[in-house]
C-alpha cells in the first residue's frame, strides 16, 4: 500500500541534533544487516531466495531478520548430527541475527522517543515567537533542525487547492525549483493524499509516490520526492495549511515514526498559532483602547485650556510666555520644575536624545499615537511651541 492514513489511536502525546547524528546509527545497522544476509546466503549455500536489504526501507528490518532466522533454523533442523561444524556455524549465525534484531528494536524505540522529545523542545521555542508571521517562518526550520526530517514545506489551504509558501532544505539553500512554486495554486484532486487528509484531518504517510495519486508536477517532477508524510494545520474548526516532510536527498523512505512525529508537531503548532493570533488581536484591541483613552484626555485638556485662556483674556492677564510655567518674574531666579508623570519623563528623556516618535514607541513598547499624546502633554506643561524649545528650557533648568 503506497498511502497510509493515521488512525485515531496512533497520536503521540534539549539540544537539537544535527541531521547526520539522527541517521548515523541507522546506516550502520543497515550495513550490518547486509553483512548478515551475505553470511546467511554463504552458510546455506543452496541458492535460497533471501530478502533484499535496502536502506530506503529500514522499517522492514524486523521482517528481513525474521526470514533469515527461520531459514537458518530450517537448515539446522535438516543438518546431520555428525556435521558439528555446520551446526555450530548455523547456531552462531542465528545468535548474531537475534542480537541484530534486539539492536534494531532498541534503536527504533530510542529514536522515536528522542525525536518526540526534540519535537516538544522545538514547539517550546516556537511559543516565544513574537507574532504569527515569525511563527510560520520558523516552523519548517524547527522540523528539519530538531525533528529529524531532511526537508519540510509549509503550505496554505484555499478553497480550490493549496499554495506552497515556505521550504526548509539545508542541502539546497537556494531551492531554485521551489521558488517557481511559491504562491502557485496546486489543485486538490479527490484521490490525492492532501484531499483525504483535508476531509479526515489526520496525517497521511505516502510510502511510494510512484504508485500514489499525488500531484506529480510538484511532488515528483520538481521535488523528486519518493516518499513523504503530511499533516494538517488547524485553526478553530478549519484546516488552514499543510506540512509536508521527507528525507530527500537520502534514499530513505518515511515510516510510521515520521508520521507520528509530524502529527505531534502539527498539532502543537496549531495550538501555538491560535494562541499567537489571539494575542495579536488582544494587543490590537489594547492599543485601540489606549489611543481612544488618550485621545479623550487630549480633548478634555483642550477644552480646559481653552476655557482658562478665555478667562485670562477676560481678566486682562498678561502672563510671561517666554518660558515654561513656574518661571520667576523679570527679576530672575531659578525656574520651577515642571511636573511630568513617570511615563512622560521616560518619553522626554528619549526626546532629548533626538529620537523620533516611532523610535520612542519601539523603545517603550507603546504605540506611536500614545507617544504623540505624551509629547503634546509635555509641550503644554512647558508652555513650549515645539520639541526643541521644551528641550532647551529643560536643559537650562
């Protein structure tokens, strides 16, 4: 079967390894299994048909070892009691095969646990991303650097298909073939793995792209993928994107562990994405309320100032406008301190350095509109007509 859909019971509940560290042990085990197959053929010596050992399907190792072991046991049963040397050779080979089976089991168990643990660590890093854009740009990188994949693609789902957006492929940084597909609509064929996953919302494992109903122009002709896994990205009740991962350019095909790791990552990423979107909306509402609040204060201040100005004009008041409030009369003396709030002091300190409103907003993590309100209050308290005049009077005081 070339395509496998995950069942409901398959879902899986430090420092990142390099890609070579993930697969060095597996390559060594495959080479060891090839040697054992050659020993088995030489020991049996009767032209027995033995399974081929290929690194592209390491998940078949248990099946291969089982066939080789039973072939040796059958020959041992038919070996004459007087042929001690042949019996000894068969027994030694059977023990080596069983040791190899145990080593494969321990390796696969350890690999699965380590990849899931590193997947959780990668998701922890993604939780610290400042916004949804940075989160999406980092998703494929985490899959490749921490989860044991060699290539990952993030795509956006649309009504008629899906569009590839971001790719992480350390073996080919320029990705010239992928740039031609960025933003291009890939149709959702009814029989395609992507369509099946979209309807069932479960990750899919494509064992062999040559015999699966995949979109060949992208998957095979351009991407040269022999086997891949994909998982949905869900926001609310909708599937908003896909994650595709494989082991290209290695000949290794994906297996059930790859599917489960990608599923765990996609599920965690979906929750983090939804949380990030909610936080962005909350910040936008906060800034909007803050702008409305300070805008209301500005209007109230304007009304109060206009009323006071009217009263002064009516009373013939001719106050000195050559300096800030609190200044002494013509006889001189030190000008009184202007009463600024704590936030206005922070804004004013940055104004003195020549920082723009946007630079002040970035430094204090507030909106530019809020900075403008603070600047206006500072100028009013100093009785200055512009920033330069307020700064000059403050430095003189």
